[in-house]
């Protein structure tokens, strides 16, 4: 007789997956009248009426939390990595002045663990709710033989909306504008391949402390979301550009919003570099140029504004506990970011 095969014996239990999804639907329940689909629908339905917008523009972005998620799952920081993903997504769309609306997630795993999946969905939904948006749906994909059991890969997409005439895209940046750094709360979601390499070479560093805080707590702190801090400055005249400082550091990300006829001069001596970056530099003997290309170095966002507007923006953010300060100026040039002086650690 030929050997009988089944999907369950091949590694995928459809009944268990269905039960998990039913519990996920309960976690994702919302009273928002924007959500028009029912539980288990093939696709999410979001009411795209935007009262108060004359010409609404949808803002779309897909992101994943990178190799930080490998450390997060290893050390059971599931909630934190979900916040990382959502907060990173939101930061990417608010740089154009957008309001976050909805998130769709995807969870890819080798073997579905119902409790882990529920914790992931619960955490993503909570992270969305805290920032005035909704987890509207997603996908959970079990792929035995492709991904090892116990491994989870997260990704998500976001939709936001902005008034067309209020889009912030950097096109208004001009000579004599000021460059403002907005402090990060740590590594956010970039540079973790380097960090993991340091840990692999010297596992003992996970037991060290940075200003009395355990190393793991410092590096796995969730990516700061700037939506609530920034929401009151989007209407400020003279706010000409915002850059989210992710992979590539200040130079590569600030260049993304600069017109081709100006340069940004950054005084590195004015940067308020966080202690974790000095620790990584010393532990890995990392050059400053590599640090600046890999990490945000303490600046999670960079804002470019007219000189007369800069103090207003800084005061507004500082009053919310979002430490901000001037680190440079805009001059004539060719779309480059130029560093002056050296970092302080």
C-alpha cells in the first residue's frame, strides 16, 4: 500500500490554525465605524471618507523590524518588537505630515504556537491603538520546512492620510534653514546585525550595564513613536522637512529630503550622543564613520525649518518631553550632507 499523507502530518494543523484565528479576531475587535468587514473576511474594508480633508492623499508604507526581532524572540521581548514595527511604520509616514489610519500585519513562522501568535497580535493591536490607528487585518503563514519551528518573522504595512496641500516633502527647504535633532530613545530598529555580531563574539556583554540599566533592556527598548509629539507642529509655517533616521544614519536619510541645490551642514560636536553608542563603539572598536552610517547616534528624527520657526518647534517638542536642539544649517550646495567636527561620547 502507498503511504498516506496528510497536511497535519506534514506540519500544518488547519484546525489549530482556525482556532487560533478565532481567538485573534476577538483580540482585534473594534467599535470603529470605519471598519466595514466582518470577522474572517478575505480582505479588510476601511471607509475612506475623510471629513475635513479637501484633497486627501493616502500615504502607504511597508516595514519590518529587521534582525532586532531575532534578539527579541530569543529573550522573550515579543511585545517590544511589535511596538518597534508599528512605531517605525508610523514614523515613516508622519515625516510627510500624515495621520496614521490602519495597519495590516503578516506573521510567518515554521510552527504555529497559538499563545505566541495571540501575544503578537495583541501587542500589534495595542501599539496601533496607542497611536490612534487600527490593526484592521493581516496574515498568519505557517511554513514548516521553510522556516525552523520557533522562528517568527514579522512584517506590516500602514495606510495614512494627509491633506495634499499640507504634504511635507522637503521641496521647500532653502538656504539659511536650521537643522534640528529630535532625540531617540536608543537604537530604535537599526544596527542590530552589528550588535548581534558583538554578542556572538563576546556573549558576556549581555550581562553588562549602561548607566545601571541592563544591556539587553537598553538595546531592546522599543522604537520611539513621534506621532503624538509631532501632531501639534504639522501646521507650523516654516516646517520644511522631516527625516526619519533609520538605516544609513543621519547623512543617508537627510539626503532623501534635500533639494539638489542646497547642502546640510551638521556639527557633530552638538550631537547629544546616547551612552549606548559609546558602549558599542568601544566594545567593537567601531570607527565613527561606521557608527554614523549604522546608527541614529541619538537623533531619531531630523527636522528642517525656517530659522524664525526653529525656536517655536523646539519649544513645542521640549514641552512634551521630546528633547530637541539645533545641530546645523542649510547652505547652497548640491544636495549633500556634510559633517563638521567630531562626535562626543
